[in-house]
C-alpha cells in the first residue's frame, strides 16, 4: 500500500511539472506577442509622425499664401486637396493586431473531498495531455545530470562496500587485540583465580547492598549484629521478592529434574536467566503457579504451590511479576544468603540455552556438552565472571576506535565530523574484526595449553572468554554480510539519512 501511495505521489508531481511547463510556455508566448504589439506600435508611430509633418508643411504653405493675399483660388484648392489626400493615405496597420492568438486557459485539476477523487482528476489530465504514468515518475522528474549525480551519491554513500584498509589499519587492530588478549590472560583467567574477578565481585557485592538499601534494608543493624553485610542484604531481598520457582534440589521438584543442586539451580531454572527468556518464563511461572527448567536437552515444567501476584488487573500483575523477577535476580547474582564463600550467581545471558545441547562426548567421563557447561557454571562461570571477561573486550573496542579517530584526523587529515568511529565504516569494521580476532586467538591458545592441550574440556571452557567470542562472531557476521552485499543498496543507511533530513526539516519548520 505504501508503494502504491508513493507512486501516486510521484505521478502527481509529474503532472504538476507538466502544468508548470505549460504555464511557462504560455507566458513565453504572451511575452512574444507583447513584443510584436510594441513593434507594430512603433511602426505606426513613425508613419503618424511623418504624415503629421507633411500635413503641417501643407497647412503652413496655405496659410502663407492666404496671408499674402496673392494666391489664387485654384492654388488654394490645390494645397487643400493635397492635405485631404495625405489624411486619406495615412496608414496605421491595424491588421497586425489580429495576429495575436488568444491564450487558452490551463486545465484545472480539482481536489473534491478525498485523495481518490484527486488522483482520478490527475489521471484524466494525464490522459488528455498524453502523459505516460506507467514509467517511474521520479526518474522523469529529474534531468539527466541530476540522475547521474544521484547514482554517484548512492554508490558512494548508500551501498555496501568492502573495507580499503592499509597496513597501518591492520597493525593497529592486531596490536589492540593483543593488548586485550594479554589482559585477559594475566588479569581475567578462570573463575575464582582472577585479579579482575576479585574486583568485579567486590563491586557486585556493593551494588547488591545499595539496591537492598534502596528497598529498605538497614546496613547499620547488620553491622550491630556483626554479620556479613552482603549476606544480610541478600537475605533481605530474598524475603522481599519471593517467587514460586526457586527450587534448589532434585528432591524439591519431586525427582522431576535430575542432578539439581544449590550450585546449578540458577542455571537450570529458566526464570533465573537475566535476559528476555528469563523474563518471559518468570512472569509465566508466576501467573500459572509453575516452575520451568531445562535439563538433559529438554524443557520441563512442574506445578508449584499457588502463587498470587499483586495487582488489580493484568497490566498491574505483569508489572508486579517484572519487579519480582528483577528483585530476585538482584538477590541471586551475588549468591544466596546461605551459601559459603563466593556462592553461585546467575548465568550469563542466554548461557542456560547450552543445557539444550545434550550431545557429544567430552573429557574422560564422556560427558555431553550440556553437562560440561553445567560444571563450568558451577565453578563460578556466572554473570559476575561475565562482567570480568567483558573488561578486556571493552578495552580492545575502545582502543581500536580511539586509534581510528586519531589516524583519521592526523594521518588522513579529515574533519572531526568524518573521524567519528561509527561501526558502519568499512575500515573500522575490519579493524574491529582483526582486533577481536587477535584477542580470541590469544585467549583460545592460552585456554588450550592450560587445559592440557584440550584434554580437560571443563578447564578449556572455563578459561575461554565467551564475551570476546560472541563479539568476534557478531563482527564476523557483519563482515560476511557486507562482503555478500557489496555494491547493493544499504537500506539502513538510507533510512538513517532520511531520518536526519526529516528532523532537520521539522527543526526548521518549528523555527
């Protein structure tokens, strides 16, 4: 429907252009006729001036003769007849005025009451004036030079292009990736044995205490009891944001979920996932008094005790379910109140989908991939460790973008506006791909060596930087997409340009 409307609008513009051209042609014709009238007037004026001079001479001669009283009546009659003859021979060519043709009025295109009637009158006008509306109206509205300029603009700014990187671009990307990889090896490592991990855990504990304080928890009372303030804050949040799907053992599920324990129930319970999947199943479980788990490659739902959400209508109940989900995650992401040591947090977003991958035989005990990822999570590969792994990835990203900006400004001498590190720039996209690829290469080599050349699958996965690999996979897909679409129209770039133009027009309209 939008394409039809766009074509109709183009045809309207095409017809309006025809009307404008016809008006201009008529104006030019009128100007030409006015010039002809002026020319005729000038000729007649010359004739009139000459005739008037001749008459004046004849009258003067007659007055002279009469004044001298010497002229005979015959001579007077001769001069009088001459004056009458000159008057009769006076020629003002009025026939030339008849050559001016009447200018025909232009046809009117009426807009009665709606768009359809307007389009009907446009089509009738086009039919009467032999205007072809079957062709692309927008191409017909442009001149050949405008079409050439538009094609050039589209090719340069709105098509997918492969990167044209020089050796310095690749060197910058690889160097930044190596720096990020070394930070990952030296300061991230594996869960429980990470310098940056200790820092992240401390920040997570402080964030939990601040959120609990915001919800009404009193830290001073916990200090008076000489208790662990973080455990106290977690306990407060657990009581405040209670949910019905917090089963922690196989026994609590009636044996429905195998190998469910305190260390992995946050992974297997879908409602504990900090992503859109977790939000969906959390609200679903709260509404239906059920609990949903993923185990042995299958999704299993069990009934729970009746759970009543607060709220007087569906919208308020959904909001209450969201608050319960978020508040409970805030209590679980730093472990439970009864856990010893670091505790088992919540999984990295979408990490629990690995529990559907019940295939393969890895390690000495021939475990499936789902079982291996579960044990990796139990060793501390949780959301907090995900934040730790994101530090070298983020640092690599920032370094590459910063170096691209500096190189563009001081090496290529571009304006600051052209130096903005937009990820859609082909050269920057390639630099990011090389940088994160270098980070992942160093990370995988380190994990492979430390896991006994891949003999210990759990140790191998524990040291892999999942965040870095996800970022590298995303960049790889973008690069493949750009390669496959080279020379084709980039609709996203066109939409962004049009949005910017519309915003500019609206801003000018307001002023």
